[in-house]
C-alpha cells in the first residue's frame, strides 16, 4: 500500500490528477442527459454522476460543472424545466462517449453521432431511442457548491420507459438484463455480473441472500 | 417497452417503490464511510451515493438521509470534520452489507461485523483495514434539499491509501485490479469487466480506444 497525500495530489500533472481523482469515488452510472433549448435545439451529453435521492417523491440528483461542455445541458434544464436520463449499453457506447465532444452550439449531438430522438407527450425533452431505459425528469432545485462552483441538480422522475421483462417482482430493475453499463475514471466503461443480493440487514441476525430471477 | 407514469409510481406498494426507484439511477459505487463521534466511538456505514465533484481541489460528494440509519455518520462528520471512504470487495461484502443494520448507538459496526479499524496520523476518522482503497476526507460544506430534507455532503480528499500496482501510468486507478464492486438498487452487488477506454472525444474525429495495462 502507498499513501498519497494532499501535497502529492497538488504536485500532480493536471491530466494525471484528473484521471486519478476521477477514479476514487468508485464505479459510476452512465447516463445520457437529453435536453432541448427554448428554440427547440436538442442536446445530449453523458453524465456519470446521477445518484438516487429518495423514492417518495422519486428524486435523482446529478452534478454539472458550469465551466464544462455540459453548460448546454444545465442551461436547458433550468430554462425548460425538463430533461431525460437514458441508460447506456455496449451497442451504443461509442456514440454515447462521442456525445462528450464540444460540438458547436447549433449542432445537435443526436445528428452528429447518429443517436435518435424519441418523445413523450409529457414534456419537450428528447429521450434517446437506442436506450433500453429512459426517464423523463422534472427539474426541482439546484445547489451551487461554495468551494468550486459545481452545481448539484435535483429532479423528480415523472415517467419511466423500460422493457417489461427487466422489472422483477420485488420492483428491482435487472440492469444486467437490459445491458446498462458502469464506468470508472473519465474514460473506462465496464459490464457487470451480479455476485449477490442480500436482505435488509438486522443486528444479531445472519445475513440472508435474496434469490430472484426475471 | 412499458411506460410507468408518476401516478403508477405513487400507487406502488412502498417497498416495491423503494426497490424500483433505487434501481433507476444505474450502477453505483459501494463505499464504507468511517467516522468517530466526539467521545471516540467509531461508526462505519455503507453509502452508494459517493460522486466525483472536481479534481483541483479534489472533492467528493455523497448523499445522506437525515432520517436514516446513516444519521450517525452525518452527525459525526459535521462534529469532527473528518470521515473515511473505503472501497468494498467481494471478500468483505457480507460484512459491509451487515453494517447497514441499525445497531444501538453505543455499539460499533466494526466490532459487530468483524471489520478492523486502521488509522492515519492525519485525523481521528477510522479507515477499514480490509479495504484495498481508503481515503481520508475533510468535511467542507453540506446542502439540505428543500424537497425532501436529504443532505448532500461535500468533502476534500486529503489522503489516499491504495496498492501501488493499481495506479496506472495515466493516473487511472484500475478498480478491477483491486476488486472494487458496483451495486444496484438497495441490495444487489456486482463485479465488473472492462469493455473499453476511449480517448477524449473531439467533433469530426473518429473515437480512439485507449490501451493501457498495469
């Protein structure tokens, strides 16, 4: 084991530090965020920071850096009040990663990468047709971090599109059945294999495995 | 594909809804959060909401529900200003899940589950000796969500303990080499296999794979 201190981190080459620090949180979700601006121009960008915030009301959070290529998404979300979250599979992975390129503001990442838009009557935000699980999210609030101006965006899940067979009897969505990927660092994408499920833990009771299949 | 609306979500059985909504963000990191209270009692609890917030300064965020078993962690973090984040492997998975049980306030999850504490001269927060990657985090700020009172905690990475051989030349930590797990929903744990790494994407340039091994 080695110990890396704050001084070591401060002394790192900028690109090396970005790769290193981005790895440390552990595995992350991969979602494409679909938005539209007030003039109707669509935008889609990958986010690896979507987190669960509560089930009732059904809330998700995500992190946006105001100085990044994601500025378009943040602006559109606050302007229109809506966005979509779309899981990414191996079949659409290259297109999803390519959406992180800094395209000109009038160029849609959908057109540039060949991903297709799909819509619900609920709201103006585009979903990604190639995604096996898409959600429409209503913007609720955001918090700007004092320490680095990063923005934490909070939204409510208003509609979920997914394959019937991925929904287990317990309510769990079988993310492996639909091919959702995980990522690590800035650029590494991973498939998964379930190791185990465990029942709600209680003091002084042995852990119980859950066995449930679709 | 089926469409699940807000009305459908509202009508779900509470336990089913918790399983369903918890699945939707995608794969999550698994970290044990180590803290100590002002009297020196240690606490360790699993969190699946740790996210990257920036590399310079090196920041991580995580979500805590004020009304959950994690209250102890949140209280200790704000009281002492320190916590540890510790990745979870298959070898320590049952103990890590068991830490989510509601033990009495004077009972340490370390003692109850057989996980071992380890310390750095830097701060009073305990690390988990069984973990292959541990970080010591200095508490910086927190934000309380207006919509459901959930707390988003922001901290700075002050020290990282990890195996030398997991650190690739680019700065990326090979999370598969150290056996870090991913999770989904409330109770499902997953191993991973890397599918690909891609270079920084640029408009009008084909995507390039990165090939780097430890």
